C-alpha cells in the first residue's frame, strides 16, 4: 500500500514505472464511471474475448470455443460456445456495436443441426439437455433483442428456440422416475443419464416462460408452471429459504440431493420467473417467487455485493471451466429481470454495479495488462492458469458484467406484439427423435451441468455418494 511505503520505496516505484519495469498489472485499466466509459470498456473486453474464438478462421468450426477437453482440443465444451454467442447478442443490444454480429450469426446457424433444434450430429452422442438448452436460450435472446434475422432460407431465431423446446417437451425425454422432470443427459448410455438436475429443468422452464411471453401461446406457460412445480416439489428449490440445489438421482427417487448451489441455477430460475411475472401481468405466485429468489441470490452469491461462485470459489483451482463462466450469466439475466419486473430495480441494480466494479478492478493481468481473472472479491488479478483454463469464461463474465450496466438504456425484450420480427414454427424440431445411442458412445462429453466435477470438490458424504453413483 502506498501509505506504508518509505519515501525510498516510493522513489523506486516512480523510477521503475517510468522505465516500464513495473508490470502494468499495477494500474486499473477499465473505467466504468459513465455510460461512455462503460461502452468503451465493453468494446475492449469484447475484442479481447474474441481473441479466444477461432471459429471463423479457415479450417475451424464456427460457433464453438476451442475444445472439448475430452478430445484434448481445448478447455471448452460445446455449450459454452452457445453461451458466448448469447453474450455477444446482448453486447450488441446493449452497446449498439455490431462488429461481431456476422461472426455470431455464422456460429449460431452452423451449430443448429440438420433439424434446426441444436442437436448437431457432432454433439448428440454427448448431449445434455442443458447443453442444448443454452443454445436454445441464445436463439430466444436473438428473437427478443431483435438481433438481425437470418436470411429467409435459413433457420430463424424463434423457430430455433421452439425446436429446442419441442424436443425437450417431447414425451421421449420424460419418464415417471422422481415424479417427472428432465434427466441431465439425453442419450441413455451417457454417464449422468440417471441424474435429474436443476440446470436441465431450469433451461426448459426458462424457454417455456419466454416463449409464452413472446408468442402469447399458453401451452408454453403451462410447461413453465409444470417445470417449476416439479423442481419445487422434489426439493431442488428449498421451500424454506429458496436455496437452489444441483440435482439428485433417479435410483433414489431424487431424494439424495446434491446440495451444491451454483449461481446460474438460481439466476436462471429468477430470470424465467420474471418472464412469467410479466406474462401474467405481475400476478402471484411469480412476484413472491422473484422476491425470494433475489433474497437468496444476495445472501448466497453476492456477499459484499460482489458475484461469488459459492461451491468452488473459496479455493483456487476448484472451479471447472464451466463454473468459471457462471457470473456472466448471472449479471446478464439479473439485468433483464429489472426490465420486465421493474419493481426489482432497486434490489438488483446497485448490486450489479458494485459487482461490476470489483470485476474490472482485477482485470490487470497478462501481457496486455488488462486480462481478467475469476476472483473478483479478492481485488487482484489471479491468473486463469490456476484454474487450468486460458481464461475465456473469465473474460466473458467481465464483458457481461460491464455491458449489462447499460441495461437502463436498452429496450426490454420484445414480443411478437411489441416489435418482434422473428418467424416462428410451432412444430420445429419434430423431426429429431432421441433414439438409443450406440453403446460405444459412453462419454463425459459436452456438458454444461456442473454436477460431476462439483462432486469431486465437495467433502460431504452426499457428494461422495453422488460421485460414486454417477459412475454407475
Ligand atoms: C473473425 O472475426 C473477427 C471479429 O469480427 C475478425 O476480426 C476477423 O478478421 C475474422 N477472421 C476471419 C478469418 O474472418
Ligand atoms: C463436425 O466435426 C468435424 C470434425 O471435427 C468438423 O470437421 C465439422 O466441421 C463439424 N461439423 C459441424 C457442422 O460443426
Ligand atoms: C406474430 O404476429 C404476426 C403478425 O402480427 C402473425 O402473423 C404471426 O402469426 C404471429 N406469430 C406468432 C408465433 O404468434
Ligand atoms: C418419489 O418422490 C415423489 C415426490 O417427489 C413421491 O410423490 C413419490 O411417491 C415417490 N415415489 C416413491 C416410489 O417413493
Ligand atoms: C412487463 O415488461 C414491460 C417491458 O417490456 C414493462 O414495461 C412492464 O411494466 C412489465 N410488466 C409488469 C407487470 O411489470
Ligand atoms: C401453441 O404451442 C403448442 C406447442 O408447440 C402448439 O402445439 C400449438 O399449435 C400452438 N398454438 C398456436 C395457436 O400456435
């Protein structure tokens, strides 16, 4: 600290700084005091994040970040490319900078799969409902943000979201174990097929709520209700305090709760609840659900007003590449909640601001002197190498936190009646069927679900038991 330095040390600092010998890591690079500063910072963050993406270079695959790790191709699973596309769809919406729109459109359309439901053959053998769900939610976002519609002869944003919804609402993906609910994995041969988790079910909940609001078709709202009721009924949403847990196994009728609380589970439920609240003109029970979820988010994921990944952030190296990206979704989703459930503004916006300030404060690393890490509350840059990643999730989260500060200047998500132009297809996705996969396809593949790795770092007996039975 400067105040505790002797004058000699201070003099040395001045000399070293002047001669360029001090690492640039000393100075805060990003300013976010004014909308102009936020826009400028977001522009640089978006540029730096794009450096991780190779999908538009020749010989590379559009839409995905380098990966998957299971094939030693990079740190990132398939779903995170979809999440990154969504981050840029919001970036454009919030800042007006369309520099990356072409890259995003190319990536979003490349990964749709032949039936336009985000089940591309390269990834169906290892498909989780949550993986598919993240791509579907980015397509839904494109419709809501009025992201430029694809050419007429290509799949359209709304129809893509409906394609994902329809494949997930299809009876093929539902069974009587645990009274209902989606399984984590789609192919029965996959590890994790016996796990029913919150993120998979929250994605379908979220898509249902948003499709209901966008199209005013009540069928989608019924599904959102059904998904909520199931998650609540089985105790994944704790009735006592709205803690949101990770999931449980069908062999135990979903009573063996893995109580890890990941921020994106609670945030995704909150975001979907806000869409239901808006769709039902501010009615209960959604208002109370929103209030309780916000209270839980503040308590568990924003200690000191700074985003914190509860199950793993306490120890360097404990969060997986997936988990390192969750803070960004939390910021993006919570900011949209303030638009469609405006009564939440005062509860949410101050917290997103203090959190974003902490986020940029630690972006002082790397050769650029502005690389971002994950440990926002620590106040100093920690190299993503401690978590064995190159840092794309970390960069994406800070971009999301910063650009979401512009939420008050941005239009709320549109609907078909308030300016939406995306063409839908109520029957989208009906050509895909979840036939049994070849037995050889057992894989730990492209999963967004955090459960497996979570469990490795939970000392609890629940975790250990869950880990053993996941491998069954
Ligand atoms: C890929 O996209 C980026 C960002 O728009 C752009 O700067 C770059 O030139 C593109 N690369 C190729 C090979 O098209
Ligand atoms: C599927 O994977 C192969 C091998 O990596 C790749 O060449 C191809 O472009 C991928 N297809 C799609 C549609 O992404
Ligand atoms: C959206 O509105 C347009 C024109 O108002 C209508 O033709 C179309 O059927 C609507 N789409 C949905 C999904 O409701
Ligand atoms: C399984 O749990 C549900 C509640 O989630 C309960 O209604 C059902 O009776 C249970 N089934 C068995 C076989 O215990
Ligand atoms: C629903 O969202 C719109 C923004 O699209 C907002 O103006 C309106 O107040 C919201 N409705 C309720 C009940 O909060
Ligand atoms: C509403 O959505 C359901 C589910 O996709 C679909 O079967 C039905 O045709 C839709 N209704 C209308 C009026 O579009």
